C-alpha cells in the first residue's frame, strides 16, 4: 500500500482542512480528511480536534473485532470533544470529515458532511460517498435550478459541531483488490479537479498539477490517495 497526500489553503487566509494517515501495524491503517466549517469560527481547530479524537479512540481499541461499531463510537467521542472545545472557546465550531479504516483487504469507509470517498478499480469509479448536503437532498427530491445550487452549494446537513448525532453513522465496507485506488478529498478538491484524471499519474506529476492551484483555488483543497 502506498499513500500520497496533499493539502493546500488555496485562495484563503488559512487552511482549515486537516489530513492524517496512521499505520497501526502491517494489517491496519487509518486515513482521514477533515474540512473545518468556514461558517463558524475556528474551523482549523475543529478539524484537528475531531481527527485527533478519532485517531486516539481507534489506537486504543485497535484490537476490537467489530470495527464498524468502534468507528461509530469514535465519531461520537470526536463530537464530544468538539462540545468541550466549544465550551472552552465560547464559540461555535464544526467540521465535516471522512475516512477509511483499512484492515487487510477491507476498507471501512465513514463520512459526515461533504468530504468525499472514492473507490476506483480498472479505470472505473466503483463507489463514491453521498454527501450530507442540502443540495443533495434537494436533488433527491426533484430538479434543482442553477441559482439554488449556487446559493446552497456549501450548506451541509450533517457535521461534527457539538450537536447530538441523531442517526447512527454509516460505515460502508469496500472490498479491496491489488491496484485499486481509494481517494478521500475535501469539497475544495473535487469541485475543482476531476479525481479520475489524476489518480493514475505519478505522485510528482500530481504535485505539479495541485501546486498550480495554490493561489487560485477558491477553497482549501486536500486529498489522500491510497494505492493498494
């Protein structure tokens, strides 16, 4: 397994995205992209707090057999840490987040909000996570005009922002084969870049493409690419 990652602030003052990959042992690894919510204060704090909480929780329980349940509890723990940080800073803060926990030949994919997970095999997109966004819900209920897409495109319906997680978090199992690719990317990435055009390029070429957007991309943009 080979991991490539990139994160840049784009045409923003700060980078509120936070990315991490952790190798637990030969069989288990964890990869996360979090996107701090710009509508609140401390987006960069929220993305780091939530990610670090999930990593901490899973490190301590790596030997658990039911990894799906453990991931769901880890996300609940992360939300609780957001609540504590909210009280300490006396300010609203939140983040969207997505990740994959890889155990041997299975990836356990989880997400809240609009950070996206994509699974490629043989130049085909096998799976893409469905964003928890207002636009997505509107599209599911009918045709949405371009003016509404522009107006509501950044509104998410789920996030880690200290509010009660009313529904259990979906964890999708993805079976992995040699030469598969997994990509986790923030909306600032996939709204600008077609992932399928990049993932099969050498990492140094990907770097060149992404660095050209450093001062022009409207949003922070981040990706973790995992080559199986």
